């Protein structure tokens, strides 16, 4: 659900690459229609998703601060 909220927020901020990335992650990690992969693949995807979230916080928040300063 957090990825979905982040996708929505990124779309509102016109951060389309981030928004689409979060939308794809939302589909991948959704609980309603599970995707069955091996444990090793899920472990790798979990690490990548965690890094993705941490990195995105700085980029999306940084772009928001730039827009607020320009207004």
C-alpha cells in the first residue's frame, strides 16, 4: 500500500519515471494477486525495493523542495 501512495504522490508531483516505477513495484508486491517466485528471487527483490525506496525519498523530496523555492 505504501508503494501505491508513493506512486500517487509522484504522479501528483509530475515525477513520471518515479511514479511508474512505484506503480510497477505496487503490482509486484500486491497482496491480492500474489506472484509466485523462489525465495532467493524474493530476497533479491526485497533488497532492491528497499534501496529503491530510500533513494527515491531523496530525489522526490529534493524535487519538491526545489519547486517550493521556485514559487
